[in-house]
C-alpha cells in the first residue's frame, strides 16, 4: 500500500460525523437537564423570604428617664419559589469543536549486495588453465511503520436562558390618584 493510500484511509469523514452526532446528543442532554431543573424550580415548595426590613426610629427614654432614640425593626416576608426569586438553571452550548489528526508514515528500503570473486590457475606440461568463480548475492528489503493519533477538543460555554423562560413583570397600580400627583415610573 502506498503512502498516499495510507493518508486516504484515515477515517476523517467518519470522525467528523461521529463528533457532530456526539455533540448533538450531548447538547440535547444538556438542554433536557436545564429544562428538568427549571421545572423543579418552578414546582418547588415556596420558602419564606424577607422582602424588606423597615427601620423605625422614635423618641424614647432609658430606665433613668434620659432621652434616647428607640429603634425598631420590622421584617416583611413573602413565600416564593426559587423560580420566583429569579434563580434560573444554567444553559450551555458547544461553541467550538476541533479534530486534530496526526499521522507518521516511515518507509525504509535496504539493499544488500555482496560479491565474492575467486580465481584459480593451473599450469603443467605445457597446458595452462584458469578459472574465475564469481558469486553475486543481491537482497532488497522494504519496511514500513505507520502510527497515528487523533485528538478531539470541544469547548462548552454558558449562555443566557431563552428569553421566553424569563417572566415579564407588570405593575398595575389600583390606588386612586389625585389629579395633581405626578405619575410614578417603574
């Protein structure tokens, strides 16, 4: 298999598809969790909350008749659910996803050639003979190492809750007003 084919065989489209589907599943789970938390907050038992404290300072006297201010505090409470208090569940979304694929391909070629030459000569009674013996050995070896890594990174950020979840506040003032009294702004 060629180096180019190794690069083409990296399952990048499959990795991208799986990352996208994984993010979609995770986003759905995050949204479901936020909605369940919201429902729990809206349906939670009300708690008693101090809505305001009135401090009254009056003229008074101590035990010896010395004039001293007399201070009274009156707390006003109301029953509210966590949702009515303004608590909101956290909403998140994936803002970024990165796939990092690294592949190292190393190919090696090794050629070994060995040549051995031998010579032999004979002479005798007028005859002469010679021979040369040659052995050639040729070996070629191929090697390939392939290694790869992939790194997936996602970034999750908090986002404000959808606008329709947050309640609108409306004030209706049914007090009778004098014609000379200016109107209050909310």
